[in-house]
């Protein structure tokens, strides 16, 4: 009991663990059977566009454009609640991307396959960012463009592991330690709609992560040039 | 041409003019003035998010997000500089004991950047230590509190005569103005909605900080920086996190357990196992998450997890230590103590 008269739980769960040792083998066998059944069910349900790299590439090949809104949640050890951002994302084959945040800071990252430009809104006007840093974003956007084309397993920077199921997930892990120092892994969850991504989660070490969840995704709508060249 | 010399001398004198003379405040007004000066700092502890527009030497501009949190009653802080897309670029932690750099990505990993960032954060977020040397009024009728810091620099906090806005100015030991912060706009939880920092000198730069979000926190805020003490007579819900924050300036863990798994690898191993075997959403598997109450595992689940890790990682099972396992962090620390480092 603590000073408030509440029962302390210290050691309670641990005792349960130790007491359970004797039944482990029996329960583990049951668990194996259960997992096997679940895995079989997941495989059947996932038998679709995400069952193989080939199937993913085929589904993505039918996608010319993507447009969606997104909600981004940043988790940091020093924050008690995630930092929430909202914006829109647009992609047009082969490499045009518009990545726009509406909050907390209005900004837009643009590429039409060539240079990458970032604009931020200051005092109601769009201002182009001047300076270094865009080359790094070029690498990031090239990677995103490859994902949108279903070419997850062709990345020079990340090794991809496909886990078909409901939902299908793709885990990307850095091939080089230099990248692993700031991104430990990326988890991409495919949407039910063939060729669409439901969410992307980026892990930066043990406790910092960014989850981007796409909403209202539209495929193959007409997206003009201006969308990828001007804020 | 001769006139150029005295003009340059006058300009130089103006640049090195040092802090202005103050008319001392009346004894009965000193406490009230000091209260106004210290009122520009949020208290006691908070977590805040700012947008930061930076204008750097060479005309380089950029916009970032800054996340900051103070602890220990406003005497320590941790700060993250993020890209607008959310990538943590720099992660620093400062306390009177010194500066720890948890992370610094190129090109912000250059020598001195993290120290400069921490110095600016101190100026923006923390009240100067100790009592002021002078309290008074300057020539513009502003109420001013003046501290002389350990490094010989002078720091003034001046409150506008109309009460709208404030300025913090620092002169180095040689009397040259080195930093100025101007706060303006409505206050929110002790924060000015807008702060502008100007750094003078050879590498002059300016930062404009707009408040995005702020959350005042209670006495428990210190747990992010140091291990929380066990409440007297109460229950310790989270075990002390010794190795978790024993991180050196390189961003790598200190290696207190050279032959065993480092904490980051251990956490990823546990998280991967829990998300795969129990289909838990990765975001739920935090260090603090309680295995049984929050993640809904039962004791058999926990035992299976340890057993599998014992087999896969070739580590010893120490029954007595199993009794203390209640959270994800407990399992992580168990691995840190017992799982051999992968070669």
C-alpha cells in the first residue's frame, strides 16, 4: 500500500510471469496453432495487389496521378502529445510531387522531376527558401516517387521487406549505417485500393517517429503542370 | 578622408558602448519591477512548439520547427530543431551540469552549432540565474533588470514603458552587443506569441519565432531529462532509466554495457517483436507502455516473449529480474543487461 492507501502493483505482474513458467510448453503449443490459423487467414485476405513485388508494381503501373490529404503526427520523447500537421499530397508520374503543409506552418515542397523548391508563407506571401538543404530533399522525394511507382525493392538506400496481409506492410531498413543514424526504419502500409498507400511511418531511433496517414485518396485525376511548379 | 577616422571611431564606440546607465528603482518598486522582468519567461515548466524563420549569413534562409521543454523548475531544458517535414535535425539537452548533444545531422553537426543553439535557447527560455545586479529605469523610461553572468557578459531585460513587449539584450565582457531578443504580441501561457532574436558579430543571423503550441506542465516534467525519483511511501510506476539517457555527444549510447545490446537496438527488437507477434500498433509500443494494463498482454505472453528472445538472442534468463518486468522499458533494460550485442 502506498501513502494514499492504494494497493501497490509492484511485482504483481512479475509474479504472474514466474508462476506461469510451468504451463509454458502447453500454452506455447496452443499459441503456435493459433498463430498458424491467423497467418493463414491473413494470407488469404491479403491475396491481392500486395502479395508480391510484381503485383505491387503492376498495380502501381495503372496509377498516373495521386491526390490526397494527410494528417501527420510527430512523436518525440519530450512531447506529451504528438505534434500534428495537416496538408495535401499530389504525385504525377514519373516524378512530379507537391507536398504541402497547411498547418502548423504553411509550406510547400515542389518538384517536377528536376530541382526541388520549398516555399513558406510569411506575412501572407509565399517566399522561396534560399540555401542548402534542398539536395537532401531531392533524395527524399526521389525515394517517395519510387514508392508511388511501386518500386519499393529497387531502392539503393533502403532494403525492403514485404509482409502481405490485411493490411500489407512494407518495412524499409537503411542499407548503410550513415542513413541508419537518422532513420532506423520506415513502415509503409498499403491501402485496400490497388496502387494506393494508406500510411507511412518513419522511425528516427527508439522514441521519435513520424506517422503520415493519407485520407480521401484520389487516383488518376487530372493534375496540371502548375500544381508542381508554383506554390 | 580625414573625417572618416573620427566617424569610424564614433561608430566603433557606439558598437562597444555597453549597457546604458540605469536610474536605480526606488526600494519599494524593486520587487514589482523584478517580477515584470521575470514575467517574460514561462514558468515553472512547459513544453512548446515554435516555427522558426532563420536568416543566416550569406542570405541563406530557412524555416524550421522548434520543440522545447524545460524541467527542474525552469533550470534545464531539452530542445529539438525539426525540418518542416518533421525530421529531427538537432536534439540538445542543457542543464547547469552541461550540454548533451543527442543528435545533430549534417550540415548542422558542425562544431559549435549545438552549443550556439543551446545558448540561444537559454536566452529565450530561461530566466538568468541569481539575483540581478541592478534594477532601474533606462533613458527610454523602460523598467530594466540587469544581470552580470558568469562569463562576464551583461544581460538586460527591459519592459516597454507601455507594457507592450520586452527586450533582452546581451553585451559581452568587452561591452559589445552580442544578442538581442524582442518579444511581442499577446502572451500565451507565459510566452510572447512572437520573439525575434538578432545575433551580432561576424556571423550575424536572425531568428523569428512564432508560437505554435504551448503546454504548461507540472512538477513531473523533469522525468524527460532525469530519472524520476520514487515517490516517498508510494509506488514507482516507471523504473529509473539509467542507460537510456547516458548518451554522448556523438549521439551514440555511452557503452556502459560494452558486451551487451545497446538500448536502441534492444528497444527496436522489443518493438518489432510486440508489433509482429501481437499485432500491436507500433505507436502504442512506447518505452513507458505497461505490458499488461496498456498493451493487454497476459503473463504467458510476457513469458513467451522472454523465452523467444532467450532462444533467438542467446541470453540468460534471470528469474529474479523477471519479477520486476512490467513495462516495455523493463524488457528493454533486461535485454540491455543480458542480450549479447549482435556482431
